[in-house]
C-alpha cells in the first residue's frame, strides 16, 4: 500500500484500484461508520462518487475502502493553472448546484446538526439564542448538502468527469447553507478573492440574494467554532457576533 495523503489522525493509501482511508483513536467508531453509510446512501443517487467496497480494520485501525479515482483534485488543478481560475470555479459551482438537486431522504438533517453545534458552542446563551432563532427562520429544504464542498474534495478524471469525495459531513437541508460553508472554508484558507468570486457566482447561478447567504454565515461560523482550530476562533467570533447588531 502506498501512502498518498495524511491529515489529522487520518492516513490514505492506494492499494491498486482501491483507496484505503484509515483513522486513529481520535475518531469515534460511530463517526467512521457514518462516513461509510453516508457514502453508500449518496451512491444511490447516481452522482459520480467513489463506491464503498469494504469497511474493515487494518493494523488495528478502522479503515474505509473506496474505489480509487484516477485523476487530479480540482484544488491541485487550480494551483497548477491559475489562469484558468474562472473556468474551474464555474465548473465547481455547477457541480455543487447539480449535487444539490439530488435527494437522499435517509441522511441526517443539516438543521438538526447545526442546532446541536450551536448548543455545543462556547458562545454566551444570548448569542446562541439568536443563532437558534436565525436557523429556525431559514427555509426548510431537503437538498443534498456535502458539508465540506471544496476543490480538494473534487477529483477530475482524465476524461474530465468530476467525482465528489469525502462525504463524512453529508446531510440534507438548505443548499445555500452548504454554499455559506464553502465560502467560510475559502475565507479560513485565506483565499479571500476566490471566496468573494465564488459567492457571487453561486448567487448569480442560483438566483439567490447575497444577503440571504450572508444571514447564514453566523450560523456556519458558530458550527465551525465547535471543532475549529484555536487560531480560527477570533475570526469565527467576529462573524458570529454580527448577530448582535443585526
Ligand atoms: N477515492 C479516492 N480516489 C483517489 N484519491 C482519493 C480518494 N479519496 C481521497 N483521495 C485523495 O486523498 C485526499 C484526502 O481525502 P479525503 O477523503 O478528502 O480526506 P480528508 O477527510 O482528510 O479531507 C483527497 O484530496 C484526494 O487527493
Ligand atoms: Mg477532504
């Protein structure tokens, strides 16, 4: 097995035509099995995603086995060809919109997940109350939401077919909340110009008011604060506290 990627507590290997994703003890069994179950559920939509092949234990670690997708991530393509940024971003937004047209009724609801995150956040009760109210005011949709839709989670094959990977945070809910989360991810990565361009493009293509997505930002920021890195907290708090004076 060849190690191809390493991130906090996770190691990904290639084993022929299979991808082996292993987790250390910091990941709960329920969380790992949920990632496999989400992925199996999304497989039924017919979207291009790696199929689940096995759930097993490798060297004492839980391991999820997917099809290995031969190709390059959109993130890597964007780094290599900065002159094609607009083209790639266009493709990225179209893919997100296509995904959000799918329905996966057995997935958990984004609304429930966000209420739970707000409750678990360290913000004062008054701020949490505002966030819960704001979330309750959001239209209830059942669109497929990825939860971590970003260019590193899209693999483009040689013939140009996009595969969406990494479904551990998938839910059903409001598609603009999924877009708000993508915007936040770009901002946290310091890609400010890309973030603005992304949000404008998403809003234009879906005929959504920017203010509508902006109203969701304090909620996604509060959700991120629960698991977020210490160095992100100041930035997130600024977004959450917008609630105070609006
Ligand atoms: N099925 C796959 N086929 C090929 N490469 C993959 C596959 N799954 C993941 N990768 C590669 O590993 C990287 C990390 O995988 P991912 O599942 O997104 O892990 P993480 O949860 O750490 O983000 C991806 O960006 C991609 O480069
Ligand atoms: Mg990923």
